[in-house]
């Protein structure tokens, strides 16, 4: 179940209760008896939540499980899902496994909580100690006189279950399990982790970990980790699947002067996962950007909902590792082969408004920009530099990154002429030339930032003998304060000579980079987020009218009873017809006489194809015959197909020969689907035919929530759109019919999760309409 989310069932006579959940949960209304996911607000008064909870019978609020009969939620568990405030700012915290030995993690945890300035009640728990770091130590959790809101556990894996049970009995709300030795060590550890998770959920608690570094919040403040340092206070929430990465980034950030709001080590994600923390960070007033390092996602649907909701207000930047093709599964369809292991993540990030970083450097370059700078109104960038070469390089980068060089107004150019030497360049990029001091930068920036045609600015500086980097940095800081609505980033090129100025900029909320590439990349990221946010906000799912789903169920059941997973051509064509997908008329012949009769019924010319679930590429085995114009040709083709298959694939299961009406030639396209293990059905579109795997001119989108704009973008991203518009005098194709075909395929694979792969290849696009020639459907 995702972050801040409950699943409830609307029962007959509960219209009022349904409306109340819709109001507070921002969910869609539904039919009686149907389950719906309802994202719950994070910042809602507890009394309001209690009122909503009590207005629904206990048998109507259920956990977001995929099982047919999900378990009932307790009130405590239901409220715990809504906010993680008590985790990051607990009134009281216990360290179970605390130690008086400075070399032990239990000691470091207590020391870090105290050193961070945590103001709540702290209770070390260890039966062998009376006092640790000046705090009374308790033999067991039950001896603590007050309540405990959060417990940090650092005990051996074998002792974890009794400790967690004690937390449940004590009424602890949150657990941070530092202890390792769970699923990361093998099957025995996995079994223990499942027991741990069941115990945690049985008591209505939330858990970070196990096998994690811990959590930090600089604004509480609290450092419930065993890291060496505590970050500077700032506005970046960092969520990491690697504890070691947290430690390294923390050390680096202190040297650079970059501040964080939160540090979260996910560990094994047995309970709370990235979706929970993204959702909560988006509602944290101290967080301006959410930066993540992820190796995978725990629950794809929960992640999609949390990321999309968060990105409406808070930028989410993710570095996703494990992107090589070695992680791709073997697929039997064209679409499955084209969709590598990383494609689904790329598409999921785009459709939810998430920015993707491809390196650690880029992740924190972007995070630093989002944490300190406003989102630009547009793409127009001004550059101020004291060196021509770097100015030209930066200009090239601006264009390459999809930004635009701002064109100055006449008044701006006149002001620059009056303020700068005659040798300076008054157009964009503005070159204040090599003998410039900080005052010349001030004059140039005042003119540039006042121009209404400028959306953002880049300040470049090369260290010369006549300039002080700290003085230029102060000019940039002052200019940013005078123009708070325009993002500004700096590039101070050099080493020791510019270090003081660079550090001063970071300390005052101006990102400073050593080279033009990351500098422009940071601005491009700010602009890309604006575009993605607008794109996601405008996306309205394309709804297709209801179809006869029962008929498809019956057909699939028949295929399963036949012990098959691949539909025959005529069966797939029948599914297409039910879903309004135009397809060439197709019949299955088991004898040569049936083939001849069917050809006459369809009308000549016809196409004949072998009908076998074992043969993917029919042409390779002589299993396709085209343009058959007479009964004689049909009879000969039938015999040739059967003989060819027996020669090339004698063990193939052959159900007969498909006889299909020969359709006029059109633009060959492919529309396909492969089901991603995390995010569900992934729709593909591109140029089709026999060269689809060679050309690989394909774009992808998630089927869930696919919109008209997303489908149009799919088409525009491929070379197919050039042909569809009309190429070299050819008439334009019916793009609307192509778009509707994609939407109907998306609806089909959403309705039937058992469809594991689907290919419509080729589908011919005509000036009016489309027609699918070959449809392959594989069911699980």
C-alpha cells in the first residue's frame, strides 16, 4: 500500500460516507461494492481524520492489499499512514540496544541523538547498563515511565522479534531498525524479515529498514543514525537505498556548505518505502526538493501515485541505478524485446513529473538548484562573463539543452553600452572582458536582470589578477536578492583562486559550478521540471467506452482450457473487434477445402499464415503467403505452408492456416504492449513491419492514465510522424485513427492483467482509418 493511502469499499446505503471519503481523500466516486484507492491528506487535523474514520464502518476501511479479502485496518494504523511527523519529530525516542561502549553502534546512536540537539525525551534501553551519556538507562522498554513515540533498534537479528513485540505492547508508533541480517543474507533472513514485518503491521506501527543507517531531520533536529556527521540545515530531502551513499554525500555536503532537511536510509524497505517518504517530504514545509538514489521501487503503483502527487508542488529528482540491458527479461514479442530493463522507469518518471539524474554529480547539481532557486517563467537565458571562450561554450550548451539565448530589449543594450567599456560585448552573452572587477559585473547584472525578456541568468568568472572571487560572489548574491523571481546560477572556473567565492555563493543560496556543462544543466533542470509539471497537470486520461469484457473473458478461458498461452490469429482478431480495434477479416482453416471456401467468402486476393503458438516469425519458416488470387493458389499455398513448417519446425504445434483478406498497402506501424514487473502495462508505438527490431524507432508510455497528449507525444517522438504527416507528396494518414487505436490497446491491457504481451504489427495507416494485419496476444 502506498504512502498516505487507504483502500475502502463502498457498500449499498453508504452514499454519505462515500462522499466524506471523497472530500477528504480526493478520490474518485465509484460504484457500490467496488474498491477504490483514496490518497489521504497529510496535513489534516487529527480530529477531522477521526471524524472521517468513525463515519465509515470498520468493515468498509481496508488495507491496500491486492488480495481478494484485505485485512481490516485498526484506527491507529489508519492514522499512522496519514503522516510521518511522529517519525521525524517524535516527542520521545528510545534506543533499544544502547551501549556505553563508544565503539558500539548503540553508543553512537545515543550520542548522535544528543549531539544533534534533540529536545524530546530520550530513553536508552540496555539491561546491563544503569546510565549512558548522562541519561538513565532502562533494562527493558516496559520500565520506561512515559510513552515512547519512536524506537531505534540496534540489537542482534535473533533478538529483533521480541524487541519489536515489546514496542507494540508499549504503544510505539514508529520503528527505525538498524539491525542487519535479513533478506540481504538469504532465504533464512528473508523468512525472519517477513516475521518482522508481520509483527510490525500487526501492532499498527511503521518501520524504517531493517538494515538501514537511520534517519535525520535537521529542523527537528534529530540524528537517529550511526553516521559520523550531522548535515547542515537546508531544504533538500535525500532518500537513499544505500546507507554508504548517505554517509559519503553527508561528508561531501559539509565541505560544500550544502544543507539538507532530511536524510533517509531506506534499508530493506520491509514496510516504509520510497513512496511513503516521497509523499511525506512533499508535505514537509522545510523541504523544497526531494533527491533520491534508488535501485528499484517496492510497489510500482504506489510509487506512481506518490511521485505524481509530490511533483505537483515539490521537484522530485531520482538517480536510478541498475540500468543495463543485462537486467532485461527475455521476451517473445517485438515490444518485449524493445523494452529494456530501464525503459519502464524512464517512462514512469516522465509521466509522473519526476526528473531523472544520470550521475551522482547531476543529482546534487540539480538538488542544489531546486533548493535555492525559483522555477523560471521560461527558457530565455542571459550570460554574463569576463571571458569570451567560456561564454561561447556556455552559449552552445544553452542551445543543446533546449534553452534559448535571451534577446535583450533596446533599453538593456543602451544601458550596457553606457556602463561597460567599448571593447565589451553588449549582446548576449555579455562579455565584460578580462580586466573587469566586481563593480563591472554589478553594472552588467543590473541591466540584464531588469530585462523582461530574461527568465534566468548565468554568471561566468575566470580568475584574473584584477578580480576577487569573493567580491564577485557578493555582487551575485546582492543581485539575486533584488530579483528573487529569476533563477541565477554561477560558474566560477578554477581551483584555489575561486574557492572562497564559490563557497560564499553556496552559503548564500546560489549554486556555483566549476564548468559550464553542469551550470547550464542545472538551469535546464529547473525549466524541465516546469514543463513536466505543466504536462502532468494537463494530462486527462483518455477514456474508452465500455465494451463486452465478458466475451473476452470467455475467449481467454477457452485458450487456457486448451493449455495455450498464445492466441491464434482469428482469436486475437476477435478480441480486437470487441475492443473496436480495426483488423483485417481473418478465419481459421484446418483443411485445404476449408481454406478454399473461406477465401471465397472473404473475397480475393487473400493472405495465408500458419496458425501456431510456437512460431513467432512466420516468414522465416515459409509460413506466410501473400496475394493469393485464385482457388488454385490457395490450395498450393496451404500445402506449401504445412510442408515448410514441418521442414523447419517439425515439433511446432500447428492449429491450421489463417486465411485473411489482403488489405491495401498503408504506412506500416507497430502498437504493442509488454507488462513491466513494477509499473504494469507499457505501450509501444513506432514504425512497424519486418524491420521493427532493426530500426527500433519506438516510443513508450504507461498504459495506466494514458492521455491524448501523451499519445500524441508518442507519435511525435518517432520517425513515423514524418510519414504520417505526408512524405514526398504522399497524402497524410489518419493520425486520429492511429491515436484511437493506441488508446484502445491501452484500455484492453488495463482491463486484462493476464495479457503479458501484445503486438499489433504491422498495422496499416491510411488517409482514412487504420487496419491491423497481424495481432499477437500472449496471456499468463
